[in-house]
C-alpha cells in the first residue's frame, strides 16, 4: 500500500482516480441514454490521411500524424484515453516498485513521470491498433471526400488564408463529422475560428477551397 500512497506516486494514483471517474461517468451516462465517448469524438478528426500541407502548416501536419500514430479516429477517443491512463498508471507503479526494490527508495516525480508516459505510448499504439482491427466497419457509410463539395463547415482551428489552410468541421451525407483543411478561393479573404464556410472545390485529399457560407441559416 505504501507504493500507492507514496508522494512520488501521486501522478500515477491521480491517473488511476481519473480512470475510475471516467468509468463511473460513462456508466451513469449510459443509464441516462447517452455516451460521453461520442462527445469526446466530436472534438477530434477521424484518423487522418496526412493531407498535403504547405510548409507553414507543418505543426498541423505533425499533429495529424501524431493522432494517426495513436489510431485516434479509428478507435474512440475515450478508449485511447482509457488505455493511456491505464498504461501510465501501471507503468508508473511498476517503475517505482522496481526502483524501491533496487535502490531502496522511489524515483523523483520528474524522472518517473516522463518514463511512465513514454513507456505508455507504444502500449497505447499497439493496444489501440489491435482494437481498431476488431471494430466493425460500416462500409455503406463510406464515401469519397470529394462528396463534401457543397457542404457547409465551421472553422475550428486557425485562420484560413490562401496557401495556409485552417481546420474545419463538416458533416458528410451520412451525418458523420469529418475534419478537413480549408483555405479561401479568394486571396483577399480569410476565415477565422467560428466562421461558417461553404466547400466549393477539393484541392487534394482532405484539402478544400471555401467561400463564405451564403446561407448561414442552413448550418
């Protein structure tokens, strides 16, 4: 018990408490007829295919690649978060347990926490990948991204300028929320977070040209 209550183990105990809290909240939510898992997934894209981005948007490209590496989008975000908290907590307690056995004391937090986090990442990737292969696919809901032309979206991250896309949220014909990169078709226009836009042309992959939404009431 001293391992769990040691001051050096509080990040891992906190992760364990958060894990239990998520389980309780999700259980209560299901009893009320909804799921927090879907709420979580509304804030992140499906697993990205790394759309072609200009050099100025390298940070966005790296973020999308990071999400894809962890299989976020192929596996519900709540599942990935649960895996991360579990792997982090278990790894941290194991590290401190071994350190106490070998060194006679627990490792400082600034040493054990990064080690546990880095050790948890490949566990999450492997576990999420295995789960992704088991998740049934609804092939009837798949459709080309080109079908998003004519759809209305909302800028959710960044400022869209010519050659500098921002991220936008849009729903396809099946009501699924997708995340794409958009830029104005007019070099004199720009769109900021929260603005409604109309997708008018697919440039490549998940990158589109947009104009201001002519019918905001349709959003």
